C-alpha cells in the first residue's frame, strides 16, 4: 500500500528542475530543505471515518495510527513503527500519557497536561519519538554495510536556552551511532535545566557550556552546519522544532484530548484549543489535526510579549520589529520585559522567547496553496503548488532582507477564520499563576501552573469572556511542569502562606543538584574554532571506544 501523503516537498519548491519529492527518512534526517524551506506532507488524510475505531485507543496506539498515515510502509513496516512508537511513550510516567484535567466545570475549561515525559516538558512527546527514529534509520543503514565500509554515524548539534536541550538529550541518550552536542550559554540557563542536561552521563551525550549568549550559541551552530569541512567529516543533523517528525508526533494529542472529552459527553460537537506558542510547532500540529477532520471550532494562539504572531493576525504583516503604533497598543510601558539588542524580550516564559516563529511558514504554505487553487482553478494542482512555493520563496526573501513581509488580504482572512490570538504580558502571567492557585480565576484550587501554561490559561479566560458560545469546551495546553520554572512560580506565589514549593517538586528533581555532572567548556577566546575541534575530537573518541 503506497500512500500519496507519505511524500513530502519543500514549502519553497517552485522550480521544476529541482527535486520535488522527498521520502520520510530524507525529511527526518535533513530537517530543513536545501532551498531553505520546510518539508510538508503532500496530502493531509481525512480520518473522520476512523473515529469509532480510534476513540478508545491508548495514547501509544493512537500515535501509531496517526503516524502510520504519514509514513510509507515501504519505509518503516507496521511492526517496526509500532515498536518505535511504543518505546517512545513507555518513558512517560502517567497512565494516560497526556491526561486531561478539568480546571473549571462551569467555564468548560480543561487543561491537557503534556509534561509527564522524562524532562517534564511537552517537547518530550516529540523528541522521544525523534530520537528513536534517528536510531532506527542509522541501525538500518549500518546493517546494509558492505565489509570494510565505515559505519554511518549521525552528529546532532543544537543550541538551547533551556527546554529543547534537555528534551533532545533525553531523546538521544544511549542511542547507537548517534552523538549529540548541546551548546548553552554559560550561567544563563535555569539551574534545574542545567542540572537536567549535565547529569546525563551517557558517552554519546555532550553538553557544552559556551562563554557568551544564547545568540552566540545559535550563531556557532549555524556556522557549523554551513562549514564544508564539518560536513565532510560528519553527517550533521538537527533536532529543532522545524523537524517534521516533531510536528507529526504532536498531532496525536489533539485527537487524544478530543476522545477523552467525547467519553465524558457523547454529544460533543466542537472543541477549542488554546496553545502557548513560540516557534508555532505545537499549534501547527493542531492545524494538521483540524485538516484531518478533527472538529476544532478555533485554534487560539497565546503568545507572551514576543508577539510576532499576535501582530500578524492583527495586521497581516509578519515583522521582526514592532511598529511604534503596535508598541503603544501592546502596552509595553506598563509591563515591558527586558528587550535584547536583536529585539527578543526576556520573559517569565523563556521557551517562548523568539523573534520569528519558524513553523509559521508551513501554515502559510497551506493557506497560499488553497488560495492559488481557488483563484486559478483551471491551472491544476501542480502549477498551483509551484505558484505557492514561488510566493513563499519571495516572502521569506523579503523577511531576510527587510525584516518583514505582508500577505494578501485573502490569506489573512483564511488565517483569521481558523485562528485567533491573545498576547499575555509578563505581569498577567504571574497574576494568572496566583489567581489560579487561589481558585479565583478557575474553580479548581491549589493548582500550580508553570508560566508557559499560565499564558495559555490567561488566553483561555479571555477567550471565554469574549464569546457567547459557551457550548464549546476549551482545551488549554499545558507545556511544562511548574518545578522547571521555579523562579517565576515562587515569585507569583510568594504571598501564599500555604504554598510550599516542595509539594510540587517531583522526586526526580530532588538531589539533582548534587549528582555527578559532565560538561565541556568553550571559552570566548576559543570560540567557533574551539567548538569545531572539540566536536570532532569527541566523536573520534566515541567511535574508537
Ligand atoms: C518549546 C516550548 C513552548 C513553545 O512551543 P512551540 O512549539 O515552539 O510553539 C512552550 N512551552 C514550553 C514549556 C516549551 O518548552
């Protein structure tokens, strides 16, 4: 059985002399297309006829069903895929994997807890799967080796300001033929996050503390990926949130949340999802779920003060810099978080501190193609695909050159039809943690939100206040465990006499501080060259061990 939708193309494909289709394996191992675009599935399957079959499945079984639709069984057999998926979700601590908790019956507000994986953040849902996929592809390549040929080896390099690093490390620790190098700015990640990363002692895991900022780390990683010498010695791979396998794995929990609600009320019609968003990865998975037929009334984007998405939905312009007017509108005077030189603001929700939202390009591609098909119906699919790719290519060239682009009104209308947005300030984030704990904002009391999840809940409450359709339940996505962001949580709850941080501290975090650590250092003097030599040296050591 060959699925058409298990073929992939770049969002910037427009030149028919270049490669149009990619396999799932190519997409996963490449991460980014060579024209700078992102890979997208050629077809999104409609699964509405499968609900009866799907509604009582466990999370892992459902994940298998969803992922199967996007991966050709010539590439990964049913048994192989089942075992990859089972292994990926066996590391989650909760029997429901991603449990749904009701915060307020009357408001019909529910929280989908996505943080029961190894690093206590939602990124585990995707990175546990991606790590197993990498290993699967590498092991298979190496089984096919002729005598005397060198083994295939993957060198994963990433930069982190916190969450991605630990989730990637836990996804890849101990995997055969894969080394992972995670750079982080020295002294600038939270103590829990640093401890989570550096206490992993597996020989294939390398944490590198870089003297500099997060931007320096990112610049180094970009430079290494562009370095011909590095590419000659290593097969480099990335695990950042543009990797299609990460989006794919996240589609499952939208269906799972819907089926959990459906069990409570068989007459369930539609659901709204509210998603705290940075790189647009999490909510993009919800968009695919909707395209697959899930009855989603609205996808609600909740941003922090890094609000490029919120501004896009207001104006149709996607712009790195705020215009003076939007700055006044955003009320920066009262709640302004510290802004960096490049414009990124440091907030209480650091995993959402971004300047641009990389995965937004995928949404724009789908909307642009739809528009092309509608406005030139006689042109046919193939030429519409190329027209959409050409437009995307132009838009992102403009973003690179001028820092912004503006889409056609028809495309903005399409985006507004499916999504709405809320921008949540730093002050409101803390107020939401506090008011939720006190049971003032939600009926459930003593519930401790992490600052990212609080942004979702703040947006949910605004959404509820601003709508008359109380019949649509809201599922707000909770992306991290509060213990990961102790600073903001303690700040918000400092006046709560009954609150004791130890009551939310998971046993896995107790004593993490005093465990043995493994961390390499690169000084600003050693810089990029030092980092490059270190990686090559460590990979050599691993291979000869
Ligand atoms: C990464 C992350 C987010 C943002 O997810 P995107 O996919 O980038 O939108 C939100 N919250 C937490 C805790 C995260 O780690």
